[in-house]
C-alpha cells in the first residue's frame, strides 16, 4: 500500500476522496421497481417508502447539509452497510410479495435500531439490536393498538407493523430531548416530525363502519389521558418542591442566629482538616447558601493529605560527581550536536502550509524567543547523555537525576541567576509575571519558565526519550488507544452547556502555552516525510494500515512534533517550557510580553485597538497570510482573522468570541473609569481596567467554573471558595503557583471530552435550529463579521449541552481536527464529491504529548493523590466503568503502562463530573493559583488590593453579566451560563443581571487642585 504522510494538501485530499468514492458502489436511496398485484399492495409499498424516507430525513435534519441530496445517499449507504450483516429474515409467508414486504419492513425497523445503537459504544454487539428493538416495542405497544378492518389478515399485519415503525421514529426523537418529561416538548417534537412526514405520508384509509370511528375516538382519548396524567404528575411535583423549599427556608430562618457548623469537623493543628501550610486560614463556618454533604468515599483519602500537595523531590544524580574536565568534554559534545542539528534544519523542507498538521503547530503559537532557549536546552541534554557515559538508567526511578549546575556552560535564561535583581514594587502586575513572588521573582509563575514537576519524569532512556512500557517494550500506538478506548459517544450531560468548555479553554490559554520545537526561522517541522533527514524532535503517531478511518486514504503516519525543551539550570532530565504566566491575570486579553501588549493598545483613553464596522466593534484584524487561519477567499472579501493577547484566539469560533467579549469588556470599563476620573492619563486607565478584568476572571473561575467541575464540597474542604464579604488574606509566598507539567499536558485536557460533535443554535424569532459540525468552527472566525455573528456564537455555546466527562470523544475531534472548513459557495462544496477527511486525532495527540513529556503512568498519580494504587487489572474494577476496563485491558500489556490521560478519564465519577484523580490534580493546581498569587483579588494589601467597596462590586461579576454587557443583540441569558437552563436557572432579561458599579473607583480631587 502506498504510504502517505498526514500533512498532505487539501487538493490531494479531495483527489483521494474522489478515488475512494468512485471505487465504491452505493445503493440508491429508494428506487423500487417491484410489480405489485393490487392497489392495496401499492398503498403499502408507498407508505413503507415514506417511512424509510422519514428516517433518512430525520437523520439529514441533524446535519448542516440537509438540503444536499448526496447527504441522503451517504446516510442510507452507511445504514445499509451496517445493517446488512444483522438483518437476515427467514420468515415464510403466503407469497413472495409478502416476503418482500416483510423483509423491507424488517430492514426499516432495524435501521432505526442500528441508528440508535450507532450512538452507543457497543454497536458491534448483535444482541444490542435485539434489546434495543425490544425496548422500542415495549414503549410503543401501549400507545399503538390499531384494529382497523382491512380486506385480509395480511393487510392488517402490514398496517400494524407500519404503524409501530412510524411511532418508533417519533418515540426515538422525543426520547432524545432533554425535556422529555415536559408535555410541551413532546407535542412540539411530535409536531415537528409530523410537519416533516406529512407531505410524504398521506394515508387515506376508507373505513367501512362506525366501528372504525369508534376505534379512532378511543385512541384519541387514550392519548389525551396520557398527556393529562403527565401534566398532573408535573403539577404535583412542582407543589411538593415549592412546599419543601418553603419548609427549608423556614428552618434556616429559625437557626439564623447561630452560625452553621460545617458538616466536616475541624480538628486542632489540622487546618481545614487537611494539614494546610501556614498562612492558609480555615473558615469558621460553612456558607449558609451552600449545602455541604459528606465527602463521597472515593474522595475521602484526599482529606488525609497536606495541601497544596508536596512534589516528590528530584532523584539524585545517577553517577559520581563529574570532574571539570568531564563537564568540559560533555559541553563540547553538546555544542557539536547543536551545530550538526542546525545544518540538518537548514536542509529540511518545512511542513506544507495548507495542511491540518501545520494548523496544529500554528495553534501552539510558539514565539521566536523560544528557539534560542530550546537550542541551549538541547545542548545540555546531549551533554547529560555524555556524562552518563553509557550507564543504563532506563529503569532507574527518576532517570539520570538532577546533576550539577550548568554554571554558564551554555547560554542561560535570567531565572537561572543565583541573585536576581531587586523588584520595583507596583500597584499593578507585570505582564510576564515577574516580581509576583518577591522571594522567587524570576521563577514562580513567570512566563517562559519550565513547567513544575510533581513526580520525576519517566523517560525511556532516563533523560529525554519518550516514555515506553514498564518492561521497556514499546507502548501501544496512541492512535490504537484512541480507537480502542476513546470511541465516540453521544451521551449528553444535561446539567452543563458548552460554555463550560469554552471558559475552560479560555482559562487554559491564560495560564498555559506549551512551546513546540521549531526549525530554522521558526518553520514548522515535517516528521512524516521519509525522504527528509530525520530530526530528533520528531515523534509522529504511527497509524495501522487497517485503521478504521485513515485506511481509506492511505495515511499511515500522523504528524507530531515534540515540545521544545526548556533550560533547567542543571544537567539532568528534559523539561518543557510554559510561555504563559501561571496566574489568572488576563494575559489572553493583553498578552504576556510588553511588545504584544503595546501592539494591542490604542494609547488613547486606556483603550484597546478594535476594528469598527458601523456600530460593531471587533478584534483588530490579523493580516498575516501565513497564520494558517487567513484564506485568500475571505481576505478578498475584506475579512481577516483576528489579533488578541494570545495567538490561539482564532482556534475556534467560540474561543474567538470569548476573546472579543473580554476586549469589549476592557474598553467598556476603561470608558467608565475615564468618565469618573477624567484626570487619569492613558496608562492609569489602562492598568486599572486591566486590574479589574483580571479580578473578574478570577472571580468567575472560582465561583462558576471550579464549583461546576469539582463540586462545592471539594471547594470548601480545600479552602478554594471565595469570601462573600470582606478580605481574604490567603497568600503564601512559599507556594509555587507555576503550572504543573502533568496539568498542562494531560489533566486539564479533560474538557475535550465535553465537546459535542454538533453545535446547535436556535433562531428565537422563527424557532428553527441550525447545526454546525464542530470541526467547521476551527480556524473559521469569519462569521463574526456578520451582524448576528457574535450573538449567534454566544447563544450556541449557552444552548448546546456538553457530553459527559469520560473516555469518549466525538469523531469531530478524533478524525477531523483542523480539517479545513469548506465555504458554502466554493467549487468543492458544490461538487458531488466531498473532500477527503484529512483531519488529525486530538486524542492521539493528547496521549502522545504525555509520553513526550515523560509523564509517569496512571497508577503513580493515584498514589500521589493518596488513592489506592492498582497493581493489576483486577484492581481497576472498582475504579473504572466496565466498558472502559475491558478495552483498556485489551490495549495495554500492564496496568503500569496506562497513560495518565486515558486512565484518569476512565475513572467512574460516581455521579460527579470528574473522577477522583482528575479532581485531586485539578484542585491542587487551582489552589496554588489562589494562595500563590500575591495579587489575588481578595487581598487586603492597600498597595495592590481593592477597597472593600470596590471588592463588593467585583463580587457582583458573573460571566452572564459580562456577556450581556458587551453584546447588544443578546436579550436574555441564564444567570449561570455554564449550566443548562432549568427552573432554578431560567432565562432572564439581560438588564436584570447584576453589574458592578464603577462609581466606587471615583477618586475625589485633592484639596487645592482642580
């Protein structure tokens, strides 16, 4: 088979797809040419035809290409290819015509069943089809009991089965609604189906007596009775709920004079029961508006740990201390290796621009300043191997261990200085995070410093090679793990919306930015082109020739470049570089470098630069044609991608919109501050607005985002909640807030499992719903140029439900990542052949990234969190769900081979959003971001903090309020936009949402001054 790399161009993809399409034969939708014996037979055939079409129409209506006839063909072809092995009816009827009807009807019923099963992970189990069909029949039987009188028993049989099939479609659609218990939803859903099918199905049965009319009337009464019963049940439930709430309020009022005691006792010398470090104060009482339940058994071990969690110290140097001569020789060897690498890089061809792989590398947004640091780290890495002098350290815990200091052997960054220069105290944060921690001003949380290591790295050679199995054997391909364990699923979590994932990504980009290795002049490295010289920073994902998706396109290699190495100031194992500041400081809005911040400012009234189109303000345009986002077609229309504080802003439409909202928020705040303090200069207004934005981002994260993913009990137990009033002096200078390596490369990527394959947006004026495939929103921000573009993007994130946090990931990310969107008016879109799916697999990239960073296996992280460490696959039975466990056992040779990303997602969350390992590691990082930030917004420090009046206003901040204040076309929003609309979180008018009053920032002029 011809091998092709995964970086092929879009034109090549289209050609491959055309060849694949031409080689396959597809069954036409429905072209029956049977000769029937009577008008009755023709009537049945017509209704059966309509029923089959209804199934196809319903499926197509879930797609964005519902008007394309080819979509119907493709859809039916997929169904037929799936059900053929399952459907082999062998019934004996009175004639060949009867058998033909029976077979087609059976196929239709199975098509419904298989379509439902295809949403499950057990689609290959034939028994599932039988079970599913049985469930459908059991649901519809009480509703469907037609007793029409026809000309023969055979006719009655066909009519009854056809009626059942049509009802099954309706029941399945209704059961897919999140408000399935609401009668109005059922009626609306059924009406929608009827509106689709009515033009197709117009049965005109002629009933021969009043008996038929009686049956119709009874059936109508039965349906009405069911509806009335449901309404009655809902009414009773509502009354019970109201009564219960009133009784609870009364109970609270009766005890309001006494402070509520926390459900978990506090012991002496055990700060918040978790042996907190000095400086962390326990709360005297639990907030009266939150109910703390007993910590679930799975999380009980967390209460016995000291928080923040202590990192395991680096292993000692594996060899004897080297002499000066040995170090000098190793340094020369490292410099020679760098010189050879430079020659190789000048000879290599860069990755093709028009490929998903290039977009993936551009999405990492590695700055030009990283290359010199990475080169220095590479030379130190080679020198470390030379100092090991052939010693086998591959199985030694911690590998080579931390060696002697470099002491200027190679160019070193400022954070390697023994005595950093003194800091100049300021009311405002620095952009790069320096001088936040006055004891470690150039290291703790600072931009362009190494990630924090919690457990010693597990490299195959003990120094830098990606992790291998516990026995030294190769691990299963990351793609094989993705296909086996991380299959797609469509189980929605009805409690949360896509806005939860959007904020998670926006926040992630504020605190992490992993740098990638680059070629000369910052070019993207090509790793799958075997005709080129090999590069040590290449670590491509190997694909099986029988890969269920990529085999059709002869792709056996997926591009992957290793993260850039970071100088560690010592000889020793490889580390990676975080380009962003660790603090939640709004660097996504302002950048983490002076040059980027200056390029975004207008230097007038403290405002950021914006692109004005009429009354609409958009982010400033990016005119770089090589940013992997801009297209010649869009540029010709005057539409460009955007600039922001973070180069990843254009990665997807929702993320771009969030950047836009917060840029508008800054300018809105700056305008109000200027109004109340007209004597302030540009820089003062800018810095004060920036200070407020950072505080609001912190407040939203700790009051809306973290409680959603961790739970109120964990937030309270770990002292992560914010005060309702007053100050909170929680800062501890001994806590390192730097982002942990495992957090950035595995743990916080859990949000990828939340994303659904289809993002829907409801037009409030017409009630129509439009669907967009997730991959079509990547690097495609151009709809923001339309009048309703921003509001549509925001509402789709607030309306679309997320998936559950589990190993399952939509194929939009596992097959189509960074696949180039197709413009509606392009020649490709109008052709009869679709382009080839040449996207990447995000799951494979996540797993590969963890191995690249040398993250220890999953069991070690459970042990780090005080949880039981599995010693074999049997020990995982109480940790994983049954389906995940069976697949993990098939793909991994040992329990100590399991990747952190895969293992943590496979944990049974026991009714929570996250499993215990993810909860532990995420909580530890965000606790550090709170107590390790000298500029934490609740600080009482008069120099850097807010006044009590200002802090009271900041606490009014909600993400819903920020969005409503900066999007004029948005009329309504639920108060907690990361949660789904519900009776306790209803849609309300944007004007009713609380907003901070910036009059509290008004400073009276001093006496004698005008």
